[in-house]
C-alpha cells in the first residue's frame, strides 16, 4: 500500500529549500557586490524569500493555479537567480550604449522591492477570499460534453482555407522546426494577413482541444493506450505547429497544453512533461539561431548571455533603471495620450483604427532611452510603466490591476465546465503570470489575441446546433 505524504510535508520541504537558496544568495550578493548603485541588490533575494515563506509556498500547495505557479517561477528568476548571476559573473551592464546612473539603479532596486511587497499582499488577500468560494472540480468528469462542434468545424475549415489562400500566411507557419526564412505575420500591417494568422492559430488549438477531449472519452470507456498516444500526438502538434517568431507564445501554448493534458490524463502526465520539455528546448534553440539573436558577449560567455537574457526578459534592475530615466529624459512620455495608446494600440482590431493617430506608446520612449535610436527590442517593465504615469507611490498600480484581473479569470476557470473555455482562459492567465517581465501592452495584446476571437467563435458555436437526424442547421 503506497504511503500518502501529507501536503504540509511538501510545504515545509520547499520552504527549507527556499530558505537555504534565498539565504545563500542574499549573503553572497551582499558580500560580493562590486558596482556603484548595486549596493542594495541583496534586498531582491531577501524580499522574495520572505514573500515566498509567508505567502507563495502556502498558496502553491493549496490547489493548482497556473497564474501563481508562473508568477512564482518568474519571481524566483527575477529576484533570486538574476542577482546571483549579476554578482557571480561580475556583469553589471546591459545592452544600452549609455548605462543608467548609479542613483537610478539604486532607486530601481527599491522600486522592485516595493512592487513585490505590494503584489504579495494583494495576492494573499485575493487568494484568501477566493478560496472561500472554491469548489473542487470533479476529476472523473472534469468537463461537460459540448452540445455541438458544428460551429468549430466550420471555423476550422474557413481558417485552413484562409491560411492557404491569403499570401504570406502559410509561409510563416512552421512545423516543429522553425524555417530559415521565418517571418512574423502578426507584425504585418495588412489586416487580412493578420486575421488569417489569428484564425489559423485559433483553429489549431481548437483541433487540439477536440481531439484530446475525444481521446479522453474513448480511453475512459475502453482503457486502450491507443487513445493516450492520440492525445499525446495532438499535444505535440499543438506545440510544434506555430506561426511567427515569438518564443513566449510557444512556451505559453506548451504550458497550457500540458495543464489540459494533466487534467484529462493525470496518470501519463510526468512522462509527457519530459518529452515536451525536450522538444521545447530544441525548438527554442533553433529559433534563436533563425532569429539571429545577438549575443551580448559575442558568443564568448554563455553565463554572460544567460544573465543578459534574464535581465531583458524578466525586467531586471538595469531595465527598471532605464525606465526611470525615460521619464526624466522624455517628460512627454507621461502624457495621458501615451497611456491611451498603450491601452488601445496593442488591442487586436482596435489597433487598426488608432495606429495612424499622432501618438507614441511608452515602449517607444523606453527604447529611445535605451539605444538613442529607432531600435525597439527591449520590453518596458510593468513597474517602470506604472512609475511613468502614476509616480513612485502608485507605481505598482498596473501590476495590482493585472493580478486582480488574473484572479477574476482564475475564478472563471474554476467555475467553467467547458474544456475549450478552460483552455483559453488558462492561456490568458498564464501570460498574466509573467507580468513582472511584461507591461500592459503585452497583456492587452495577448487578451485580445488569444481571447477575443475565441469568444466570438465560442458564442457562435453555442448558438448553432447541427441536427443529424433532420440534417439541418438551426440557431438556439
């Protein structure tokens, strides 16, 4: 008889490990800092360790919440791993030809600590109230049967025709191996091309959901492994068929596909995770080569390149300091017109109406400070964006709003009995878990890209019922 280990044991074990790692990094960083402005860098691992011990470890083991898992993972990389490698590698610089001032760097560290404390408190409060209303999902019957797939099938057919018929869409689709001449239609100004790309991505994910749900039902009825392998094949296809060059989109789809698979085939989850991670690493490595991403070290130091990537993608202190100086150098970046553009310019559909307005969004100003050119590759951190519009005191406001929205969506995930709604809401919630390395433009673009078109198709599918016996189509 297998021994059931109490959940509290895992909480204690993880807390001990986190205390050991966080304590070591805190003391190591505090004792080995070698750059002006970085003297308080040790506060980052110290604050995260305390937040983890008092809030995140408890929440992580209560029940599965993808937002908290991703948020904690990103937070660990940003507040613990990055400071360690900055000091270990003696890499205090970045990609800008003019680094931020020491005073800006010190303020950036304090601002990151402030953001983490505020967001941790908000998460603790929201989680407390949400758990009071939570009802566990039936693991034997996690979802209800969809009445009809007619609307979905019709949309999938239209999406395939659009992908084949609209120039440049099919050329941007990769099958497991990124193409050498890969292009990104999601950045194309042609509305028709962008729509064709969005439709294909949505159709691909609907196929994965329908096939996996069918395989789950057949496996439950027959216990045949064939249906597990069919589901695994659908999962690999959903991850390995992608469009464009955005690596985070591939990672997001992989995470949500695994979450869905885990709910339907928990017995085979661990094996599939190992296979998916291997495939994902291969795709991302090839894509880095295809995109010709510049190495900060010129290929001479993998550790330096790793540290630089953490700084860029997780909103490290260097980038936050750059955001602070953006406000000083470009005071016009604080205008409400910029905030207006930050909200509506990334919104799929609406962006075509506002793109020609005489405004700029905040990320443009941020990259101008970064490179003093039109080179726009850096991501303005959320806390820097908040400071730009609301000042130091209210700088975590945007982060707090994203957390509140994520918990609202999580409540809908807990309540839904629709597998397709579960999948797409989880997809959005996963992106929100990356909020500290993102900004509102990334979040809004993802909401409109992954959710808006799906909700339209979902609504139409629910209204259309195909009657096999009569052979007709009617609206409910």
